[in-house]
C-alpha cells in the first residue's frame, strides 16, 4: 500500500507539488468522504447545472467539509472544462481537494497520447478518478477489447498519471456484477490499479442491484485477497445505497463516494448526508472538520436550491419532517425526554424538533406546541383538553393544522383568551366572475368590513376571484393597517376532500403568506372554494398583523 498522504486543502496559489505534500487539514487521510454531486449527481434526470451552479455547489460542499469534490469530466464537455479552470481560480478551498473524473485510455493507444487523458491533466486537478471496466462482459461488449488489454489500459493510465504527479483513484465500474461473473478477473483489475499506483480502488455498484450483506461479503474478500485500499460507490436502485455504503465501511472500505441529497443517475446515489451523519454519530468516526455536522441541514437545503429541486421533506436527518412528531403518545413521552422518540438530538445536524397538531394529537402535543409558539398554557389541563377537542372536531370537518401552523396558533390563542383574535369584523364579501363573449373573464370582488370603528367598503379586480378578494381585502385594510403592504401570498393549494360528491365536495384551501422575514400557512374549509379561500385569507392577514406586533381590537 502507498504511504498515507494527508488530506490537503486546495489552494490555487500553490503548486501541485506543495498541494499534495502539505498537511494543514485537521483530518488525516485514513478515511475519505468523497463527493460526486457535480459529476454523478449531475447525471440525474432534470438536473442541468451551469458553471455558476457548479461553483456554488462546490463552495457549499467545501464549507461542509468533505475531503474530495469530483467536479466533472474535463474534456467531455466545455462546461466541465470551464468549471475546473474557474474553480481553481475563484475558490479558495478550505477543506476539499478538487477531483477530475475520466476514463482509462482507449484500447490499443498510449495513455500519454490519449486526448481524453491529456484533458484530465490539463484540468489542473491534483486528484484524478479513472473509471475502469472490471466486468468481463463489459470489456468484451462495451470496450470491444481483450481482458488483458483492459488490464493494460488500467496499468498504463494510472502509472502515467502518477508519473505526472497526480493522485489517482480508480472507480471499478460494475465491480459487484463483474465479481459475480468472474471474481478472479474483477480482483485482477483491483490489483493492477493498486500496483500501478492508485491510492484507492473503488468498488462500484453501478447498476445498484446489490444488498448490504452481499456488499459486505464481497468487500471483505477483495480486501483480504488484494490488500488494496478500497472505497465504495453505490447507486440506489434497490433503495440500499446508504446501507450498502455503510456495509462496505463495516467490511473495511475507507473511502465513501456519495452525492448531496442522493442525486444521481436513475434513482440516485448514496446520499452524502445520512452517510456522514451515520459515520460521525453512530460510528463515532471524525470524518468532517469540527462543528461542520451542525451545518448539514442548511447545506442540504442550499444545494437543493441551487439544483432547483424542492428539498425532500422526509429526507433522513435534514428533512423538515425528520424530527416532526405527530402522534399524541409520542408527544407525551417527548414531553418527559425527547430522546424517547428521537434517535439523535436534531441540533447535532442543524435541524429542529417540531410538534404537529392534528386529530392524532393529545394534551402533550398541544402543550409542547404551545411552548414552541411561546404561549404559556400554565399547565391548565382543562384548557389544553378543550384545545385538543376543538382540533379533533375541526379536523373532522376537513381542517388540517399540521400544515397550517398559523391557523392553529390563532385557534390556540382564541381558547386561551376566551375569544378570537380580531383586527377587523366582516360584514360581507362578494366575488363575481364575468364570462365575456371573447372568452376572457373579468373577476371583481367587494368586501364590507369594520376596523377600528370604521366601516370600509372596498372593491378590486384580480386575475381570478380569489385574487380579486385578496386585493379588495388588502385595499380596504391597508388604510388602517399599513403593515399589510409587506404581505405577499406565496402559495395557494386547493384539495377536494370528498371526491365522491363531485362539485358538492368539501374543499380545503391552504395559503402560504410571507412578510419577507418569514412565512406562515393558514387553512380554510367550506363547500365553496371561494369561501374556503376567504377563511384562509382572513387567518393569513390576522396572523400577519399579529406577527407585525399590532395590538388586536378588544
Ligand atoms: C458509470 C458512470 O456513470 S461513468 C460516467 C459516465 N458519464 C458520462 O458518460 C458523461 C460524459 N460522457 C460524455 O460526454 C461522452 O460519453 C464521452 C465524451 C465520454 C464519450 O463520447 P463519445 O466518444 O462520443 O462516445 P460514447 O459516448 O458513445 O462513448 C463510448 C466510447 O467510450 C468507450 N468507453 C466506455 N467506457 C470506457 C472506459 N471505461 N474506458 C475507456 N473507454 C471507454 C467505448 O468503448 C466507446 O468507444 P468507441 O467510440 O471507440 O466505440
Ligand atoms: C463510476 C460510477 O459512477 C459508477 O460505476 O456508477
């Protein structure tokens, strides 16, 4: 085995030589967290990253503290080539080393003369990952060459890149399928790569069909038989990529290849975040610099924003629901000790515990939610019981409070105060949709309100009846409450609750509103979609005024 080379942060002001020899990171080289979001993650359907996106993600990953960032395949497309030159010029990497990905040289050629290998060197990346075939069928059918020539392609390319002063990792594509077909040949590829100077040989479950026990058995045997330093790259086609990665670590792999949020080809790759959290929190292994794990939730969401995908709410550790508790019995135990229903303290990964109030809630859920909202329920069992009953009754009618925190808070305050929180009283509202001969529609709404003893009548038009109502309400109230000018409706969702009744069904409307510094959700339920929307709007504006610190009418 090669001597251990310390992990070195990338710095474009230093030469390649000093970059591979100086050790300044607080982590040693004995275990690698290798991220391939910018290469394999970008292979996910629907992801299309610009160079600026790739630079932004690289910054987030370096900030998180991964040891290696695989930036793409220089030479395969102009975008990846540009990324390597800009990343080295523009980013002062604090933790990560930049890695260029490419293939072994072509059959029958020399590595030193292969334009694809030259592009890898020209990328300037201090580390290069080569993808190599390790499955006999792939060598014969995809490369259309002999098994011996494939070994020569690996040996020649690795040793040439080593001579050029680069650190080399080798990804053995389809390793596990290849091992099943011809274990001796698959191991020969590992030995060849390692003997030629590859620091780590990565066993890839390229088709993602493996299960953890199989991965464990193969990694253990290959480690014992070859003595090479091994890594793991698991695709998630069986939903086992994270488990397979950990199984490989259990068997002795010391290099894990993952992607942020599990993005990747087909269904994705091993998700970086649960893998790192498991290593740090369950295995007790330091794989990130001090304090970086607490940034994990923020970084996961920030990367999702850059790739323009909604963060998965149910993602382990980092999803907004990862520590959200709905069942009343869970809440009653959590009230005594949160550990009773949580596998870790959410703050360790930068997440927070949340209480959900619904018809599955009990008194403890309401008490904890009150505490979360800063409302003192004073241990009043009767009051808390009343709130629980009220929630269950309303949820039966179709309201949902777990998705509408602001409406729940208004309900809770109403029970605590003995009357609803009011900034205005509604005399009536009306919305009209006019169909015109040219097929267009005119939408107009009028609201009649009372606020601070003043009668307000306001009319407005909108691009739909709900928009017209929203505008009329705003036009009418803004004179009295100028704070409403900052509010913006950012989401509007309608759900039919009893499909079997067709147009007579109950309709639930959820509205999200923002004041620029925060967002809240409100709910309305009625047989009529406009009436349901009106309720949600009323709650949205009432809550907005409460947040703005406006004193309610008494
Ligand atoms: C498992 C993985 O995810 S590996 C990463 C895969 N990523 C990508 O493919 C994304 C980037 N790829 C590309 O831009 C293009 O496919 C390129 C530039 C790499 C190659 O493009 P092209 O030369 O036009 O050919 P094509 O895409 O059909 O690739 C097949 C060629 O690569 C060769 N090849 C495939 N695997 C390897 C390998 N491990 N080592 C060497 N050559 C290989 C094939 O033999 C074939 O060669 P041929 O043209 O002589 O028949
Ligand atoms: C290298 C790689 O992405 C794979 O084998 O899946």
